[in-house]
């Protein structure tokens, strides 16, 4: 079974630039999550999709972050404009359906904002 | 945001020893407590999980102990091996009718098992 794919793996940008991350979940998984993991901290949920609808985006900084899930499969997370404090690993995860279904994480995208 | 407190921040154990990582939570509505293992450059992977209707769950060398009244749970790794060297995260969430994921992670424990 193929895992969750993410790209790019690494990204370095200047502050105020924009950046986008891509995620391809495990086939058949209805729920997709984006997490932000700052160095030395646990992952923090940014947004959760159920199929192509947003279930929870309460912790997404909507003034600069946006996300979409096209046709209930792939997803992109965008930051525009980036700030220094956005430097983190952005993890995508997927699960079959509910919150207590196992979440499978991708390898993450490490973002450095200079 | 921080509703799950994890300790210690780092842990060094000799091969064959027992590794113990502790977590405490605040929200009494939490009813699902997973542990994740993360190797460098990889995403977290589910290791073991427990619900509050049991006080202990064991899978191989990994055991979760759960104390509902104290709002604490811990991970025990028996016969620790160098391959167990990784960062471990506890987490907590609760099922809600709307399927929202309110998963809260601890800050992580970096475990090093010395050969």
C-alpha cells in the first residue's frame, strides 16, 4: 500500500514570498489533515478535510494560509505571504474516515523562511 | 493550545532497559489516547492507542498505562533496543458527532537507547 506522498520535501524562501505544498493521501482515505510541526514541538492541526469539504480550520491563520482539496483526493496548502515564524515542517496525514481511525502521515515538507 | 503535557523532554536508556514516558491531559472530554513514533526525516507513525475504558494496553514490548482519575497516561517500552531511538509523541482527542479531529499532541520525548 502506497503511503501519503508530499512534495516538495524541502523549501527555502524569503519572508513575504508565497509557497505551496502538495499532498496525495492514501487511496480511499476520506479524511485529510494538514499539521504544522515547529522544531521541538508536537504537530498542530491546521485544517481537516472530509472528502473535499472542510471539517475544521479553526487553527488555520486564514489571513495568510489557505488550503483546498480537489475532487476529494489531492490537497494543496499555501502560505502567502510567509513570515519567519512559519518555518516548520508541514505534515499531511490521511485516515479512512473518523477521528479515531489511524492517521497515516507523510514525510513532511520542511519550510525555512529567511 | 497546550492541553497535553509530556515528560521528559529527552531520555537516555541502556539497551535492555525500560523506557517510560509520561503525559498528562486537561480536557476530561478526551477519550482516545494514541502514541506516535517519529524517526528523523519521517512523519509520525501510530504506535499504540488506548481508550479510557481500560487501564492498560500491551502490544509486544509497548504498554500504555492509563489513570483516568489523575488524567495521566504513560508509555512503557520494555527491553528497549537501539532501533527504538526516536521521538515519541503522546496525543489525545475525542470523538464528536461531527467527526472533527481535535487531536492535541504533547511536545515529544527524544529517546536514545545506548547499545
